[in-house]
C-alpha cells in the first residue's frame, strides 16, 4: 500500500 | 503595454499541448524577464512551471508586470488556427481584459488576428526550494515517453518505482496483468547527446510515483529531444524539458510513500 503525497507537503505558499 | 513576437507559432502550440490537460487555466506572468507560469493539477499532486525567457522573442516589450489569466484549453484551440511556421505576436494593453494573438505567414501574405478574453484566476504561488538532487538522469525524451506508455498500457500499472544506481535506472510496475520492469543503462558514447542516457549520481535513490502523471508529462516530448529526471529521497521528482536555451517546462511530482 502506498500513500500519495501532495505538492503542498514540500513547496510552501508564497 | 506587452508585446512578444515568436518566430514559430509551433513552439507555443507544443507548450500548450504539453500542459493543458494537467492545468486547464493559469496565470501567465509577464515581466521584463519573459513569460512564466506556475500551476498545480486539480489534485495538487503535480506542479507545472513554465519559463519562456524574453530573449527567445524578438522583439519583447513589457512596460510593467502583467498577470494574464488564461484558459489554456481555449488558447490551445485558438493556436490551432496558426500554421506551424507562422510568426506569432502576442499583445496586451496594461489593465486589458483581452490578449491579442496575431499569426502572420512567413511570406507575409496572410494575417490572422484574434482577441482572447482573459479571466480572473485565483492561484496560489508556491516557493520551490533549491535542491541538490541525489540523481539526475538525462535520456531521450522519446525513450521516456515509450517507457511510461509501455508500463502503463502494457502492464496496467498505477505506480512506478524508479530506482537509480550507477549502473542504470530501473522503472518497475506491478499491475492488473502482472509485473514488469525496464532498465536503461548509461550509454558509453556521448557523441550524440540527444540520444544518450547520462546518469549523474551522488547516491542511489529509489522513489515511487503515480504513472499516469508521468504519462501526462510525456505530452511535452515534442518540445525537446531529451528530458531530465531529478530525484532525491522523499522530495518531488522534477521532469524537465528544455527549449533550446530560451526556457523550459518543468513538471514536479510528489512521491508516493509506502504505508
């Protein structure tokens, strides 16, 4: 089983 | 006033075809440096970053920074009205709610002019941190497209494991009909850079990604003969298509983690 991560987990809002 | 003239409409067609299925609308940011765009797919799993530097246009004029909200699918349809070798000129007045597109045949005997409505798009701008990648793989873009297609259509795989070692890069999937893998070894000769597989690696790295996104990124294949994949442990993959020296389309894809 895998969990899909989100771009928000890595790139902060500017 | 914004004005940008591109020698070949074909380049803009290819860019739009590469990104329009992933992000349907986006803000084109116009500045003296050129045209840039950033957008996430609706699931916020991937991010597209486009840069067309001003020196890729002749002339390029931007009196003040503009944000042009564009429906990319509509723009892609409009661009189909241009022949590949038509000269494309984009213009917009400051505070305008339209973007003007002009297509001029190379013999200057046909001129098409369109006005495209702009939209107000609320978009989040994300900071992309500078990253030292554990491995950067450069390969022919057609080879990358073929691998993604074969592992998706052939095996019916949803997740692809990409494992990079000094010996090569291995793409593995498990799907409805079984499992499979494709390994590319680093090519010895670098006489033809566009046909080579080159691996620059600080340490081995293995990551899992959703294959359907990679297949979507591969729509950018016509933009460049080669593609680079940059990977580090537990950070998004970067798939980059360079457009000569005048810009790039980069796709960032968040990994999947084993539960």
